[in-house]
């Protein structure tokens, strides 16, 4: 469903950003921790669909978790093991976990 369709149905202007909020709520993300070079942990978040600004979300996650990271091939990579704190942060941002 596109934003135009949603605003036509809901009767709300599309610039409210409700389409992105709904896109976030419908997605199921997965979190995993991988070991990289020299055994250092890297937390990977994937499962993003169209309609989500992954770069902006990565920036928010890096700021809230006080860590570095990047966006690569449509998934977010965060330096360190954040598997315990990350689910709460993603729920605050409107996502559901698989």
C-alpha cells in the first residue's frame, strides 16, 4: 500500500508521515551478533523492507547506543554486542522483532 493510498483511505495528509510509521510496525526485524576480525562482536539488524529510511535509523541507533556502525546491503551493522539493549530501542522506534 502506498502513502497516497493510505492518505486517501485515512483522510489524513500524507506529510504527517503515517505511512512510514505503519511500514515500521508491519516489519519483523532480526538481530544477530557476529564475530568479526580478531573476535570482535558486530550486531547486525536486518529484515528491512521498502519505506524505511535505514540510514536515518542507523544514525538514531548509533546515537542511542553510543557506538559506531554502518549500513551495508540494506542491513545495519553496529560495533559491539548490543543484543540485550537493541530490542528495546527498536521497539521505541516502532519496530517489531521476529
